[in-house]
C-alpha cells in the first residue's frame, strides 16, 4: 500500500475508494475536541490536521482527517485484521 502513497495522500474518500475499492474494515481514532473559543481558522486547521477515520485493507491502511482527506498511509494491518489463514 505504501507504494501508492503519493496517489492516495491528500485525496478525498471518494477518490481513495475509486482507487482502492471498499475497505475491509473501518476504524476511528479517538478524536480530541478543538480548543475552546477557537476561531474559524483554528477550527479549519484542527479539522485538516486531526486524524479521524481509518480505512483498513488487506494490504494496508489509509488514515483520514476530520475534513475527509487522506493524510497517512501505512502497511500495519496486523493491528486491525486477523492473520491470513495460511500463515503458520
């Protein structure tokens, strides 16, 4: 999955799904709340930087921010999916 990183990062969910298909599983980060009395600009930055949703595929994971953009790609599926049945 990391070999596709440059095609995935900064894309919206629809684009990622068109590229990779539906995820095997969807997870969520525990999201903190934005700062109290945050300005509109601070809220926009918070949404753009805070990780929210994780799409898990057999070959890797895509992490989306609160504003729905792919921010990070990794190959750490062992954290989220059971091992393949043919692995001894």
